[in-house]
C-alpha cells in the first residue's frame, strides 16, 4: 500500500512547488536596498530647474519617493490614488521624474493632478540606477535617518497603501517623535 | 512601454515638409537642392538619425570589455535577455554606465558589485556560489546521486531475488541424464 502512495506524495509535492512558483511575479525582483541608506542625489527640480533638491534635505522626515514618467502607462493608473493620499496629508510624496521630457512631464501633471511636494528631473536615468529602478512606477518609503524601509515595485494600490505603507509610516513617525 | 521613447525619436514629420509647399513648381528647384544637401549630410551623420545604433566607444578595448561584462548581466526589463542583447532603454542606460566605469578604470569586480548593490544578485546571469545558492548549484547533482543510489540498490535486490538456488542432487542427476542421453543420440 505504502509503495503506491510514494509517487502520489511526490506528485503532490511537485504540484505544490509549481503552484507556489506560478503565484509569484517574476518581474518583482526584491531590492537589496531595503534597510540601506537611500542613495543621495542632487537633481534640478521639475518646476524650477534652477533650484535643486537633494535626498539629504529630507533628513528627519518620513517621506515617499515615487518614480514616474509621462510615458509610463501604469503611472497614470496609480496617479489618482497618489493625488488622494497627498491630499490626506499622511506623508509627503516627492517625485522622481524618470527619463522624461520636461514639457511632457509638466503637461502630464497639469492633466492628471500633481500629488508631489515637488518632482526632480532625472533625465538620463543616472539617479534611478542608484536606486535600482528598472521600471516605473516604483515607490520608496524613506525614514528620518534616510534609510529605505520599503519599496513598492509597480503601482501603489489601495491595499499596499493601507496595509504596508501607511502603517509603516505611522510606526516610523511614532518612533521618531519619542 | 519603454519602446515609445525611441519610436518618438525616429519618427519623421512629413506633414511639415509638404505643407511648406516643397513640391510647388516655384520651390521645386530649391526643394531638390535641399534634398541633395540633406542626402549629402546624411552620409556624414548616419548615427544622428537612427538612435538605435548606439555610438560605439572609440576605444575597441572598452567595447570588448563592455561586451564581455554585459553578456554576464541580466537585463531587468526583459529578464531572459542579457544586457548585451537587450534593446530596452534601461539596458542602454546600464551599458552607458558600465562604459563610463570602464573608462574610469574600474575593475570588472567593482562594476559587477556596483550593479549587484543596486539591483541585487538577480542581475548576474551566473548566480554566485554561496550558502544561499548551494541547493541551486548542487541540487541537481544530489538528485542524480540519489537516483543512481536507488537504482543500484534496486538492481542489487532484484539480482538477489532472482539468483539461482543451487540444484538439488536429484535435479543434478536429472540434468546429467538428459545431457548425457542427448549427447549420446547425437554421436550415433
């Protein structure tokens, strides 16, 4: 009896492994930058290119860095949520405008709304390489000490915001105020 | 989605040229002259027109190293392509970055480290051999060994099961009788 069960058990194990494999998104490559210092940058601001913005300016604050571009279709899906979250004032959202054209980016923002405190222009994608960006949108949650605490690959959804970003940000803010 | 960018850059706007009336007789000569000039110019600047043909470095050594390195690295956009083969925008950016680092005199290891720090070990087409990847590297051989062991043991027990028991005395006699009578028949 047992010898007939062995192949069945092996088959079930195989099926379980395959099922787990199928359920994973191969495009989601875990970032090695989690819990590491966010790479610093100093980039011209999208609206006022004569001014620059640096990640170091955000020391002491919990903030979101959202990688977006006007050519990015998924960014448009995510955008209304970001606009809403920005309005809620839960945490400041900054934009990294990735490999875009300034005029395209500006008109895209005026069409879709601007959730960003400000956006910086990474025209050649050099800073994005430092952040390990390989597609837009990507979103980083950065804490008071400039450490990346969370990275969302792909659009921020309501689920991700409510279950991961918001609780983590609130927790970080609580720790920071102590 | 990344394809849009280069598509934009190679798009040619014909409507503008025709609306200016290049083909009206008055302007025909000028138009032809302009075309000739453009043609002549295009011989000198072919790379400005097609963005796809990335400008190669003037140094063939740099290109050779870039090529060798990027064969080992994975493009994260089209994950089954190497950085050398990929047409994705990000791959182009990364190649440009690697080229700059080669020129800056960085070693291969430094460049690979630079990329793994940012993108993780997934960029390596050949995963590192380490405790985390032992199963990946040696798992197949372990399975092969296990399979061979099971096979040998199975064959051995089978052989023991079907091995001939020695003949009893009666059987031996019967055999000899049969053989003897057979050979006797044949000789006659």
